[in-house]
C-alpha cells in the first residue's frame, strides 16, 4: 500500500506543482509518511519514476495475456495488442507521462527513466520472437535474431514519443503509427526476398 500511495502522490505532486520534489524528506512529510518508508522501496525520485513507468508496462502485459483471445493471436497480433493496450494505459496518466518523457536531460530515455521498462519489454518480446520463429512468422537469422528485441524496443520508443506529440482526435494518428510500424517490422522480421536469395545461393554451393 505504501508504494501505491507514494506513486500516486508523486504523480499528483508533479501535476499540481509542474515540477519534481526537491527533497525526499519534504515530499514524504507532505504525504504524511516517514522518510524511511521511501527508502524501503526506492533510493531516489529517479527510481520512483522508473517504477511508475515499469508498472505500466507490466500491467499492460498482464492485461493482454488475460484476454481469452490472446492465445489465438499471431505474434504480429500480440505485438499490436501490446502497443495499443500500452497507449490506452498511458492515457490515464498522460499529463504525467508527457512531462516525464519530455525531460530527456534529467531522465534519458534509453536506460534512464525507462530502464526497468526496457527489461520488462525485452523479456516479453523475446518470448514472442521465439514463438514467431517456431511458427515461421519470423526468420531465424544468424547474428541478427538476438538483436530483434532491441530493435523492437526502439520501435516502442518511437511509438511513445509519437503519442506524446500527437494532437489528433482520440490519438488516431498514433493508432495508425502503431499499425504501420508493427506491420513494417514484421515484414522485415519475416522471410523476405533476401532470405530466399541467400537460401538459394547456399543450396547451389552445397554438396
């Protein structure tokens, strides 16, 4: 309960005062909790903010996996569901998310405020990549397969950044960006003419 209260009050503080707290002691005093309670869970506000983001990623993954139709989805559809649901989840804290995301100097995106989210995402997406290779949706390419999750993480950054700057009605442009970017990614991840050419050349020179 303490972590939930701290996170909620932190978001409230940032939105109300349009800045981050200057002191952990004063922040905890303001929300009527002892300073030591903060340190039982976090070291800095940086860690707290990272936890807020990673919670959103974890809750998004749990939500889509609980859907009855999820298991019947292709890997492409599961990835689309992940991004659509992530953006839907972020809408409930949009003002805070925009504030947080637009401060790359204080909170660098790769390994910064999204450091925990990145690991949560990569663990999940790596499972999808393995599934996709098994089903044939994704090509197993030497030296490249292990980089797929990292590549899709940068797609995630693109999608969140696009949403942060999206002013279209109901974020319709973000929906379109998700669909187009994921379809492009899976067209590239799947077997294509380059793979077919390589396989053919390999066949010709094999004994």
